[in-house]
C-alpha cells in the first residue's frame, strides 16, 4: 500500500537538502491559493458583515443573520454535552493547564554595570483570535489547545471563530461551543474559512452594534489551505502562529516495533484528510512488510476507509528504507515532521537526538493520538517541514518580550565614548549627539571640557 523510497547504500542521504527532495511531501501551492482568496479577504476588509454573509452562504451553504453566537447558545451547548465527552474535555483542560502553566516566563533584570540595567518584561498581547476548523471533522479539542495557552499567558481578550453548521441551525458545532463554555470563552463567531481570518484581522461590523467583531492582535489555529492563504495575506497586519498544512506523522521504527501499533498510528493521522501524510522510516524490511499487512487489515475495518486509503497511497505518504537508525535519524530530521514517533530499541535515547519535529512521541505507549487529546502537550504544530524553524503553539505564542533600559548619568558617561565611536563609524552622528547633549553638564562646562565631559 505504501510507496517505497529505498535509501539503503545511497550517498544521497548525506545532505539534508538532498534528502528533502527525496522524501514524500504534500504539494500545496499556498501562493496560488492566496491569489484566489484575495478577493474574499479584501471584500471583508472593505464591506465587513455583508461580505462575510455572502462568502458564508457561498462556501458553507448557511445564510448568516448574525456573526456572534449568543451566550445562551453557548451555555445550552454545555448543558446538552454528553457526560463522557464533558468529562474527557475537563480532563484535557486540566492536563493542558498543568503543562502550559509551567511555560510562563518571568521578568528578568540584568545589572549590566553599576547604575545600568536591562529588564526583559513578558507582556501578553491584548486580543487573540482563535480559529477552530469544522470541515471533515470537528475539533472541540482544538478549542482547548488554543484557549489554554492564551489564558495562561494572561491574554484578556479571547475570540473563537468556527464555521457555521447547517445541521446545527447555522451555529458552530455543539461540541465546539460546549468546549468554549467549559473554558469560559463567551465571544464566539459563527464564521469560517478565509472570511473568518479576514474578520479577525480587520474587524467587522455586524447585524447591529452588539454583533461587531473588533480586530485582534494575533490569530492562531489550524485550517484548510484557504485559511492558510488568508493567514499569509494578513501576516503583518496581525501576528500568526504558522501556516498549517495537512497533518503529518512520521514513525522511526526498528525491528522491535509492533507492526499493529505502527499501522494504527499511520491510519490515525490519515483519517484527518485525504491529503494527510503518513511516513514510515525503518531499517527493517521485515517490519515494513508486516506493517503493510496490518494496513491492509486495519484500513478495511476503519470508518473512514476511503479517506484513509487515499491519504496512505498519495504521493505525500510512504515508507523510507534506511541502512540503520543513524541514517533514519538524518531522514526524520530532514523531513521535520509535525508528529514524530520513535518506536525503536532505546527510544528515548534516539528521541533526545532529534533536532527537527513539532512534537516527539517516545516508545510504544505514547501514540500521536494521545498528544492530539490528553497528553497535556499542544496539538497545534508546524507542518510541511516548518518544524526546522518553528515551534508548536505555546504560552510563548501569546507573549512579547519588551526590554526596559534604565541607566543613570554615571553609567551613561562610562559608555558614551563607545556609543559615539560606533555612531560616527556608521555615519549617524546625531546618535552620538543625543548622548553628548546629556553629558554637557554645568560641571563639564565650568571645567572647560570641550568633549562634553566623557572623554577618556
């Protein structure tokens, strides 16, 4: 079932750049999607509610009468939530809070010299837009993953946008609304797709004054290619977390891995989307054959069989055969998966050597689906190789470091000659003058100092 790439005995696997060209990867042209979605985003910017309503009817088949979901509808969703789902969400919230609370940075003051300090303050952004998709699946867990780190960062204004569902009376999915209620989020908009990102970024009027959406400072959350394209268009107007593409799993496995586990984990991510990527990297051809046999059995029995089969047989998925785990480590580092499982002998040792991954799942008892829901980690993670330079969503995503510089006169005088020297070297003499003017004190002038009183 899996397309095979055999790198055994190949020198092509020595360069990360060469490797990236050899490995399976979804081919999505976001730049092309940007141009297709630009008119929608610009229409929302110019016309607000009327453009959002038009796009929602065209793309979601819902006639939108109001943007904002009423507080009563949010509370009602929590009241009607199945008890087992409610208890599961409460447990997920508790675990996520425990992990994300430890991520909060503290302000630090550094004494650079006597009389001179630099303090780094960590300040939350004021208002955040959290996008929760609602396409092939609905994601109350994504509400938790977006809201909890923002709350732990101290963000005061939290806004959730999620697509309206025709079968739910034009409201977002009931489970999404219930998760908002459990988290205390009461500003929720029944808007999805590119129009939701534009609404969050630019703000919008509504059906009346109480229906307005004020613009946010940061937008986070996963979505389809149109959401990703809209986020790219808005970047700079607002901060974004990342350009999330289809979900990915890579599994680094040796002969000790259980083929049933490996197959189940590849399937678990493939059921998200026909474009989802499932990649097995192994030095054991015997394991690969056992995994393929398990895939044939398990795929036939899974609920979303066609979706899974399309994803697993697509160009973005496959199996990569390597000489040994050292080569396998180079492969997974070059691939930089959103989710990376290590199912090998001494799994933690290999996991701690990985440089590039959104999140790493160690050993037989840490499947990706645990991280999707209840590990306490965050499941909003970089895709498409972006784990080489980007992190998953965390408390830091909602904080800004601000340096506070405080020098007294003596400390400034002590370093002034260096400031002036560099200002002159860069042909920016006014920079030096801004220091000199402060040090031309009465005492310096009385002493007849023409240098401003700071030469050494």
